[in-house]
């Protein structure tokens, strides 16, 4: 696989510097078959997507690599692994969000799984994007908080979120990912996003509970550089057109400002 001339991280940094927002679609291998993925890929050819994230909190199925190969066959959109475990690193992806769960205190997700995965990652040729992963309380327990055995950041304490992100940046993490978790009842609040945006210089990814165009726009307005949609796209693939339109509209306004 020929590496791109500009690294995935550099491309994200350039987007941020130019005020250009991005859309990522999170694909859970457990919830997709070939037909549903092909339908989504056809939609993405009409409604532009900037990244495909592939992974989930469980990934019980064994066809993640085949799904990634199908994406690469039908799309030029970069594919980033979104692993919750060192076993979830298979497939011909372009890179991996190397997640460190800095909102929790479970050492396995801060460094333990990374130690196990390190030799495979070195041999994989994947571009590594060290990412501070921050779970934010979304109104109910999500799969991510349950499986990680961690308590999410309080939704009404933006200062805690900001200091957590700042610590991650000072430790050398290159991206911050604010997530309400799969099936989030509420999205990450604008106050949380703004507090993190005002505190760190890294690109900020926001996901979880973004199931309307208004919520997507609110996250972008608060400072998200990349918005992630997942569950709602699986249930309603045509939502891709709406959210892609919101991102394009936001970028158009920012470009003319």
C-alpha cells in the first residue's frame, strides 16, 4: 500500500488551520453486512465523507478485514481503525486512532493494551494517530463506559474536561476525541467542546448522540474539527445526506467569512 504524500495527521492539522471541518462515519463490523456497506458507500459517493472509522466496543464478528477491503475497493476515503482492544487491528486500513482512555483510570486502556499491540503496530505499516479518548456522560451508561469499566467525565463540568485534554496534550497526544459513546442519549455539550477547544491546540473529534443536523452544527460551532456519526447512519443511511450538507454548509460559511 503506497503511503499518501501528506500524513493523515498533517492533513487534519491543515484542515484545522484553515477552519475546514470534516465528517467521519463510524462503521461497526458487528452491525454491517456487505449489502448495507455497499449502499452506504454509494451514498458517500454522492454525499462526501472525509473519513471512515472502523471498529466498536466489542467487534464480535470476524469480518472486519473483509469489510475494510470492500471499502478500499469502492472508495478512496481514508480508513482509520477505531480499536477498543489490541485484537481489533486487522484489515488493510490507512491508519489507526491509537486511543488512550484519559478520562478513566483503568490502566489497561491507558497503556496496557498499547503494550500488547506495540509490536503488531510497528509491523503493520499503519499511520499512528495518538489520541486522547475522553468519554463524556451522555445521560445513560454506554457500551464504551461499561466495557472499559470507567466513569465518564461529568457533562456539567467543562473545567474537568479541559484539564483532562490539557494533560493529554502535554503528554504528547496529537488528537482529542470527545465521545458520548455508542447509543448516547445526549451529545457532548457545546460547553464541554468549547472548554476543550479554548484549552488545547490539537484537532478535536466529537461523536456520540449526533443524530440531527442541528446537533452536528452545534458541535461544529462549539469547536469540533471532526464530527462522527455512527448508530444513526446504520439505522437511517439517508441521514448521511443531511449531515454531509451541514458540514459543507458550515465550511462554505467559514470560507466566505
